[in-house]
C-alpha cells in the first residue's frame, strides 16, 4: 500500500514538488483513503473519550463499553465521520476496489441494539446530554443524510439501525437551539456555523421543515449583520476551521441570490482575504494539535468552492476562491498519507468531503 501511495503522489507531483493539477477523487484515490478509517474503526486505543464520570464505576468503563459502535479512531466524532466517509465512497465510487471490505466493516457497526446503546448514552451520565455538542452531532446527521438519500437496500437497512441515535441527536439539538444565545466562533470542534451547515443540510434532505426554519432563524440572528469580520487574525495555532468561512458557507445556504452576494461584499476586507487565501504553515505534522492545520486547508477549500458556486460570473471572489481552493487541496492531500495517528484517525474524511465539493 505504501508503495502505491508513493507512486500515486509521484504521478501528481511535477519536478517542483507542487501538484500539477487539481486532485480528483478517482477510484484509486478513494481506495487509498478508505484505508485510514478501516484501520481505526475497531482500534480502541489511544482514545480520548471526553466522558464526564458520574461515579467511580463509570469512570472505569472502557471506550467500547461507553460507545459500542463509535469507540475507535481516537474519539467518537472521528469514528462517526469515518463511517460517513466509507458510506459516501460506497455510494459515489462504484468502481471502489475494496467495496466488500468496506461493507463488512459497516455491517459490523450498523447493529440496532448497539445503536440503541449509543443513543442511551446521551443523558445516562452526568453532562452526557451535551456530549459532542454540536460537532459530533453534525457529523452524525451527515451520516444519516448520506444513508437517507441513497436509494439502496443495504443503505436502508443501515439507516434503520442508525435511527434511534439520529432521533436522539435531533431531539437534543431541537431542545438546545432555542437556548443558544451566542454562537461559538472558534476554529475547532464547537464552531456553531459548521454544525448548523450540516444540520440544515439534513433538515432539508429529510423534509424536517420545523428544524430547518429554526436553523434559518438562528443563523440570521447570529450572522446576518456581520460585517468586516476580522479574519486577518485567523488561524489560531490548532484550527481546522476558518471561523469566517464557516459562517459564509452557512449564509450561502440561508440567504437567497443577490442577498447573499450583498452580504458577502460587506463581510471581508482585503486584509482578511489575503490571510484566508494564504497557505497555513504545518511546522510539525506529527503534533496532534498542529496537524489540525492540514484539516484547515480542506475546510477552507470546501467552503470556498461552495461560496464560489453562489457568486455571479465576474465577481472578483469567484475566481479567487476557486483558485485558492485548488491550491489548498493540492497541498493538503499528500499530507493525509504522512504523519502519525494524530492525523490518520480523521484527515481522510475531510479530504473526501473537500474533494466531493470540488467534483460537485
């Protein structure tokens, strides 16, 4: 496998070391990316549980006892989006060479009783009702959306098993959203705009009009009057989101046509644009926090590509964001196959989502 990855990268890399063309999610690339979650979905340690223990007995529970499905890949949310990634590739890459291996792995996970236990965790322990709010919740809904929108008998069986957990997450989010007074604008997991993007996508895909309207209302409340956002201060040293771009990626879904263009024209100044289109420096890819900056390139790419689709021909940011997105992908994709478990347990999912946005 390592030999194949090296050959693939050499085919993409010219003498100067920069990718010659925009990366594409070919069957070979897809197969190599599947190796990352397949190697960690059942890997229990090292593990970051984020569990708040209510008593000594539950403090001693192992990750797999707490979370019988999503215990691998270092943390719960990475396991969830690892599952999303495998479903997505099965769905969109029919030529995937290792389809049977992927299907077997997913069959082990999409078990109704295990998913019921996953759902029961939320509320079973002290503060567990806020577990993974809202980053892990967002990826869970993205996984459910992927299954819901796939007209495939196996996908329908998998979604039926997932439904208890989906229902729990949706109920928690609907209860939380009216109480959320302020948005989280960080560049890591709690970022509000990212969560609302995936929640809105899910609500629209599944026809949950009430949830959709609640999200739209909250998005306007938080972000509709944002102007001259200080994106020149991005990123923080462990960001994998651009806080400003996540908001713009949300608002392109919220505001119609010219209203979004007018909003965006007031949102950035040139200093901010110069910063968010510049390549993040990865000083140590083996550092579990610094490697987040590789993910930043992927999330910037998918936000910029999405934003560009809503801009009219001739708008100065349309070409600029498309070019920058390609450069981010060119530089970040080879790094998925370097480093250590700090990146291996999650980066491939971000790569697939970003490559999908370019393809679409």
